[in-house]
């Protein structure tokens, strides 16, 4: 059931975002568009409530509970960037806005970009781990929360791999412009 809520929240995120952009640009209702865009984080709140209620009913934490925490953490960390990304493209396509800003392709600008993105990922990791830790403390049963501990380990491995593969790699071996 929780997996269906996660999928519904992901779909809901894009539906609310799309509705906000349609209202803002196609319907020329910027206030309505802004109000809908402000509602995007409410989708995350729905998922948080569903997860807490599931654990409160006595469910043993499984992969979906960890996935919910990871989704929430990374949605909060990258949500603003995703909204800005979609807004730039929608404005360009439907409202004559300037072309979308592309990430730098090489040099120190690219390296700074990779560090910024990793910083957002680190924030997402921290939020997800905090939620997982809070769930572990809330449930207070090592057997029922073993999977959540595994999620903390897995997310930590991922964030370290991301650190090495992107910002550190770009710092040591920055991309050069093609000649």
C-alpha cells in the first residue's frame, strides 16, 4: 500500500507542478500558478503522514518505508531546482521566455556545479537519514526497523560514491572544452 502512496505522490508532484505552470503561463493567472507551485511540498506531507501512520499501526519497516524517507529527503533537497528547471522550460516553450539555463560543460564552472549538486544530494541524504533515524527511535524495536538501518547504510554508500565520481573527479580532472 505504501508503495502505491509513493507512486501517487510522485505523480501528484508532477501534476501539481504542471497545473501551476499551466495556470501561470497558458491561463495567464500568475497568482493561481504561484499558489499551485507553493502546494507542491504538500505532496511530500501526504507521504510523510502515510508512512508514520503505517508504522504507527505496527507495520514492520520494509523497503517501501526506506524508499519513502529517501524520496522525501531528496524531494526536499532537489524540489526547488526541479521546479525552477520545469519553469524555465515551460516559460521558454509556451510564453516566449529565454532559453533554459544549461549547466556548464567544462572547467571550474562545471566543477562548482558538481559540488553544488552534491551539496543538494548531501542535504537530501541528511533529511532522509534524519527521517529514518526518527522512525527507528519512534518504533523502538530493532527487529521492526532493521530495514531502515540498511537504508541509512545504502544511502551513505550512494552519497560517498556520488562525492568521488562527480565533484572530486571534476576537481582533480576538470573537463576541458573540445577543440
